[in-house]
């Protein structure tokens, strides 16, 4: 093989490889020797077919296979001999006009990973905001459980419904011109007055009704209602009251714990306290991690491969487009995205740089994911697939280095971050949960443009509008897109459980990644753990695909 470097500019490299016909033919001879004992042909005993006859019959196919193998081997040799670290899969192109039996000229183009300057990890200083679990927070959670377990008692026929009662109704929704609209009819729907689940005015107008009453409710659908034909439009609901129930007393006692399958109230209290503590610890880690990455970003600036930035940006943009289609006004959401395109590209570049930096830190300090940890990750990931596809998925990941690297990358990143936490000088400060959440959401806390697995990115720092009221979820056929803000915790059951209001939906721009390389760039993730760049990057991807997950 003859190698000529044709481009060496920044992180871009290009080479011309000449693979001689003699080398290709030698590979054909090797393949012939391998196949000859297995060949069967009329007039010859098995394994006794002459090699020249096999070549005559299968020569073009064997030569093509030999050429492909020679190209792959040549690219791997190039990467190894030149000590290249491809950032992404190299581009490999056979020169036009190639004829079988002649020398092959191959053009190879790639971007290489930069030489990351020795990371400055000494002198890191972080503040750890700790939130003690307050007794009233535990009590609040206990009360929510008690409210969800409360009993409903039948009221007298002449009882007048008030806020907090459960009213069961049949309903028919109609447009302003009196035409019933699709999905607006239901029977035996339980409405907990004051729960805030239904569109504005619906619950309020049921205050004062009695069992057997018929009433017409006048409402207006929210402007951002997901069913476009109803958004912002006036409507009426013909209501028949089937029953009115009053809430029994919600008690926090031993019976509450036992109704949840626990032995005692103390056990339930302990579990709730541990859950809240875990949530606080997660928020604390999120805040610390962001501050850590901010410090790393401020202290390191180096060129990053444009192809990696483009790949990361495309991933961000793809999710944003997906989310925009679920907004009340997709066109407006897309227009807003376009106005912020440059901001998201900067985020992508920062992620790639931070990912390379964390990779360098991990490699330099012996951070690695053990085989046992990898097997645990693989088993967890396989659970997302139907039982009959799990083995296929596991085989796919085990055979595909890049798939394995992508699976391993988030854990690897977290292990590098934990290593840096151990190196940093940390001071503790007690705070309230509200203060900690405000610190995470603040502009200062997000000045660097990075986010964690559990929280949305800040940039651009605008929240999408809260989801508006949706429709009653009703066993009897009420549409999910007509009246309720969210599917009620109870549909028509007597023990209707209050559901929490859906939180305002944030624009979760860059998805589930703090850095690009250790998470979404398999090649760099491999390099992060010390794997030679010549191993996977130069190989052609196999045709085999991972099994498709079945939607729940």
C-alpha cells in the first residue's frame, strides 16, 4: 500500500491510498484456499474443485470482497501507523473508474481529535448546597397519601355540592352553534370540585348542584388547547348529575400505612423521608456538576472537530423539532427555534469541548467502567425491549463497539465527575429546597450553557407555556382531549384520587446530555477509556441493526 497525505489543515486530514492489484489478488488466493474444501460442483468430489475453476466462476465476487477487505485493512493500518485519532467515522471513497484486476486508489478524509491541553484540575472549588429534610415536608407527603386514600360518602339527595366534593356526571359537549363535538360526550365521570383538572369554569359551575339536577355549563376552551378546532372557542356542556359524594376524614395513622402494604406508620414515614432526601441529593449533585463544568469550560479553550459539533447540533435540533410538533402552535415554536439556532450551535460546541476534556481527565487518571458495570448497564438497557428481543439487543451491543460505547458513556462521564468532586475543595452550605432549585434555574448557574440528565438546558432561557386543560379521561368513552388538564388519577371510581397539576413544560433543548463526547459520540467515548482509535472508527458499520423497541 502506498500512502500520500493530501491535506493537513487544523483537525482535517486527507490521504490517498493506492492498493496494488497484486495485494488484492493475494487476498483472493487466500479466500480461494479457504473456500475450496467447501465447494461442491457436478463432476468433482466435494472439496476437489480446482481453484482456477472456482476463480473462473466466482472471480468477480471474490475480487470485490477482497477489495472491500483490503480497503478496510488499509484504513485501519493508516490510522494505526499515523497514530490518528478520528473524531468521527472516516470518509472512504474509491476513485471513479476503477476496474477489477487493477490497482485501487482510495481517498480517505477525516477529522481528528485535538490534542487536549493537560486539564487544570487542581484548585477546583465548589459549594455544596445541602437541604435537610423538614418534618413539614414529610407531613405534607403523608397528607397527600391520606387524601388519595380517602373514602367518599354518599350525600343526601337534597345535599348541595361544594368545593371538595365528588360529583359524578353524564355530559355532552357542544359548540356555540349547538353541535356536539367529537370526544365531548361521556358518562359517569367523577369530578372532584376544586381539583383544577378541568377547563376553567367547569368545576366552579358544578358548585351548588344536587343529585338529579340537569344543568348547562358555559365554558371557553383555552387559546392553547391542543384540539385546534376548539382552541379559544366557547362551548356548552349539558350536564346530568348522577350523584354527589362528600369526602371522609383523611387520617394519617397506622391504617394508612397498612393500606399501602406497609407494616407501620413509622415505616411509611421513614420511606418518605428517604425519598425526599434522595431528591435533595439529586438536586445538590446537579448544582455542583453544573458549577464544576462551568469552571472547566472557563479554564480550557481549544479547537474541536466541526463534524462532532455538527453531529451534536443535529441531535439537539432533532429533539427540538420533535418537541415543537407537540406545542400548541408548532409553527411559532419552530420560528422561535430558528431565531435561536446560533445559540444551540454554541451549546453543541461547548458540549463537545467539555466531553473531550472529561475524556482526557478520565484517561489520564485511570477512570474506567468495569466489565461488571457494563454488564449491569446492558441488562438494564435490554429491559426496554420485549422479552423476545432482549437477547438480540444484547448480542448487537456486544458486537458493535460504537453501540457499546454509547451505552457506557453516561456512566463513564458520571465517574469522571465523581473523581473531580473528590479532587475539589468543597464547602457546605445549608439551604432550602426553594433556594437550591432557584440556584439551578438561575442565569448565573447556567452561564455556561450545559445541563444535566435530569434537568433541562437553560439556553435559550425561556420556558414554554404550561400545558393547558385537556379532557376528561373516562371509562365510558370520554375523550382524553376534551376537558381535563391532565388525566385524572381516578376516572369514574368512587375513591377518586386527586392528581397533581402538570408542571409547566420547559423547553428541554439539548437532551439528556451534559457533554457531547462522553455521551453522544461513541468514537470519543472509546478514546476516553483508552481504546486505540484504530479499532472501531475505521471499520465499516455492519448491516445488522439493533432491535426496535416496542412502544409501551
